[in-house]
C-alpha cells in the first residue's frame, strides 16, 4: 500500500528547500549572491559586514539542516540515521565555517573559486544530496 502522507510530507519539505533558495535575496544578507552571479574571477571582493554575513549564513545552514534532517527521518524512519546525519552536519558546519571565514577575511582573487564552492556547501542542501544515496545504500546492505 502506498503511503501518500509520506510522499506529501517529503514534497512539502523539498518545497521548503526550494523556497529558501527562491527567496534567498529577501531572506538573507549575502553580498556574495550578486558577486558570484557576475564575472567574479575578474572583480574585487564586495563590501561586507562579516558578523552579519556569518549570522545569516549560519541561519540559512541551520534552516537547510533542519529540513534535511526531517527529510532523512521521513524517508528512512530511523533515528540512528538522523543522529549520524546530525553529527555529519555539525562536523561539516564547523569545518566549512572556519574555511568560509578564512576566505571572507582574507580575500584573494585566486581563491574565489574554492570560496564559491565552500560557500555553496553552507548555503545549499548539498550535504543532503550526498547523504540520501549513501544512507539508502547502507540501508539496502543491511
């Protein structure tokens, strides 16, 4: 029997992730949004407020993490997978934020591309895209 409630809930959770992305300009302070949409490899680093940028980046990461953990729970119904995923998200946050702050405080044009990708892991649910297939494969192996 198909569990329609599970699919509707998953749809709503994925929709929330999409809405965060769609309304990122209105919801979050991020001077790098326009910077990375332009020809950033040949531009100077934009003006930014480091504390405000870090706060809003953290807020966005937390929102994406909560929704992603909810998706993992709804998909697998396994609290140990959610605990493992929480640890992955926490460790990733610490490492990525340290790297993010390094590149924000020490902007060099030759580092823009790596900074772009580190920032992407913080503001987009890429970790979810990596965890879902890995956890599914793990579940299939049991």
